[in-house]
C-alpha cells in the first residue's frame, strides 16, 4: 500500500523533471550567438567589406543601415538586399540568430550573447 502511494506521487514529478532536463540543454545548443554566426558566415563578406558590405564594428556604416530601424534591417538581411544574399547565404539561421549577428556587427563589444 505504501509503495503504491509513493509511486503515484512521484511518477508525474519524475516525468516533468526528465523533460525539463532534456529540453534545456537542447535549446541552449541550437541558438548560436551573434559572434558565432558572424565568425562562421557573415565575416566572409563583412570583415573586408566585400561588395560594399558594411564592415564589422564600423558603427558609422551600420548607423546608416539601422536608420530605418533594427526590425526593418533584420528583415532586409533575411530577404536579401543588393549584394547581400538572403540570410547571409546560410539558410538554416533563425530570425533571432540573424538579428544577434547584426547587433554583433554593429557593436562587437556590446552585443547580446
Ligand atoms: C556573400 C557576401 C555576404 C555575406 C556572406 C553576408 N553579407 Fe550582409 N551584406 C553583403 C553586402 C554586399 C551588403 C551591402 C548590400 C547593399 O546594401 O546593397 C550587405 C548588407 C547587409 C546588411 C544591411 C542591409 C540593409 O538593409 O541595409 C545587413 C543587416 C547584413 N548584410 C547582414 C548580414 C548577416 C547577418 C550576415 C551573416 C548571417 C551577412 N550579412 C552575410 C554581403 C554579404
């Protein structure tokens, strides 16, 4: 009797705990930081300013781009813009990762991690 009671109480808690433990690291691993995305992809053009790409950390150049608003700039980067390929030519980037990458290129010292 006692054993059954104990199991009934703890079984749902164990399931909840197990799913929480499994979900947390998976989410942390899939989102790449702005720096990771830029180092892996955007720097191919944005480091040297290839094709007129605003350079990483060149705040004057980025301010001109960001005048239309961060959201609009993120949308342009997702859609593609002149010589800038859609999602920087890395189709698996999430919208948030593109946004983080743009913030990092605007101000590498102070981008959200
Ligand atoms: C193949 C080269 C290339 C790669 C790779 C690349 N860019 Fe660009 N990017 C450009 C060029 C060229 C421009 C300037 C385009 C223009 O204004 O006509 C640009 C412009 C931009 C702009 C400004 C758009 C605007 O609205 O003015 C953003 C934002 C941007 N890139 C973000 C990124 C991000 C984020 C990545 C990485 C995920 C990335 N780019 C990767 C070439 C590249």
